[in-house]
């Protein structure tokens, strides 16, 4: 359930300008606490693991190696990590793909 909560949290936040602005400069510990206040239950480790796995999934989807030369890394410049995740990871995956990662129904 925690892994799925990560996906639900990102789906909600990515579509809400107020929440995007609110969370933009939060450190991970603060982000997890705010998510908990919204009813989502996951730890810092769980959110980090799911995001990492979504990045790996996205590399495969793009036909790229997941490593230092992965093209997505270049999109981070000028953004904090939260904004990068929203703009370049969450927005690049369908709801079904994110759910597959969260429930580990992937190759």
C-alpha cells in the first residue's frame, strides 16, 4: 500500500499548482510529513525507492541504459529534485505505468 500511496501522492500533487508550489522547496523528510498529513502513508525510503524504480522504468521505455549517460539527467539542471521528478518522471509515465512500478508488475 505504501508504494501505491507514493504514486497517488505524485498524481495528486502533479495536477495541483498550489501543492506544487507548497512542496517545491521541501526536503524529503518534510515532504513525507506533509504527505502523511494528506493521508498518504510512506517512508523516505519507500518514496526514494519508487522514484528510483520509475526512473529505471523510464530508461527502459526510452530504450536507454540507466546510468550516468541517461538523457533524463540533463533535464535536472536548474531544478530541484522534486520539480525534476514531477516534470520529467511523473509527466513521462502513464497512470498504468506508475501503478505497474508501484506494484512491481514490470520486467
